[in-house]
C-alpha cells in the first residue's frame, strides 16, 4: 500500500472514530450515525478517486519527463550535427571563395592568351594575304612580260602559295643540249627583270626530263646529269646576264621522276621535258607572326 492510500485510510478511520465517539458521547440518534457512515464512505470514494488521478498524473508526468529526456538528448545530438554542418559549410564557403578566385585568375590568363592568339592570327592572316598579293602580282607581271610566248611552251601559274614558271625545252634547249636558244634567252631576261623587282623571294630552278635515257652523248651519264646541267645553265644565265642575286637561287635536277603528265607517249614526253622556275616568298614575316 502506498503512502497516499495509507493516508486516505487513516483520515477515513479518524473521521469515523470521531463520528462514533461523538454519537455515543452525545446520545445522537441512530439516523445520525448512519448518515455519518454514509458520509465516510462517500469521502473514502472521493479520496480513492483523487489517489487514482494522482497516480495517473504521476505516471503521465514520468512518461513525459522520460520523453523530454529523449527529446533533449536528440536535440543535443542535432545541435552537434548542426554545428558540424555549419563548420563544414563555412569551410566549403572559404574553399569555394579561394577556388573561385583561382578560377577567375585562370580565366583571366586564358582570356589574355586568347586575345594574344587572336591578334597573332589576324597578323598571320594579314601577312598571308600580303604574300598572296605579292605572288599574284608577280605572276601577272611575268605573264605580261612574256606575253606572246604562252603558246611557245611557257606557262605561269600559282600553286600552294608559289609562282611556277614552266618553260618547255622547245623554248630553251635543243634535244640533248644544255645551250639555251635565243628565244629562251629573251624569255629568261624578261623573267629576270621581274624577279629583280621583288626582294623577299627565293628562286628554285628545277630541270626535268622525259623517261627516255640519254644515248650517244659523252657529256651526260643519264637523265640526272642532263636535268642538273640544264638547271645550272638557266641559273647561270639569270645571274650573269639577268642580274639576279645568286644568293637567292637554288639549282636542282629532278630527272624523269616528277612528270607533269603521266604516260609513255610523245605528248607526255614533250610536256615532261621542261625547266621550272619556282618563285617562293620568304616566310620570315609569317614565321615571326606565328612565333
């Protein structure tokens, strides 16, 4: 029995004792006694009801206190997690700021590099246009200087940024000879006059033959010899009589291995017997732009 129940029973007993004592001592009637007992029982029920409510409230309070303890524990845990997350967020924010600063610095460097490259590309395009313009003008001037010879084995064209002047052997040389004919000499002097107007060029002279081997000539061992000697003869004529700077000239022999027309007939062989003057612009300015 709990203290509350004992207390309630003691109260009821004391009340009953006082009632009985009073009744006997004072000679109160039986009905008064019965009323007192009834009042005692009613009071006992009321007290028991209070005791039950108190126990329920105590139990509920204990449960709420236990629940509150768990809630406080969870709250402390959440507060700890929140503090950790806040710390991590601040760290990430700091790192993000530093990363953004680094990225912005890198982007600035990339922008500067791109701007520089664009500037160089524009400069390069300008130099290439200037080169192409010079080559076109050079081709046109050579064609004008040699007008009337286009049907006599002479052709001028631009390929890969270079001017090619192709002179047929019927214009320059007799068969098996390295002596330049008169018409060929006139043509070379005209070409030399145009070449001397342009400083920023190099000149390559290539001798070409057909695929028929040289026979009965003690001067040439084969088509290599013939192609080389013809190219050096043209180079010599351009420098000595044409006044072209010898430092700008390269003489080479190609023999039969770079034909203008493939085939083993008279037309192909005639086209392949030729001397080509290849005019190349100096690339100093272009290479400087690339660098």
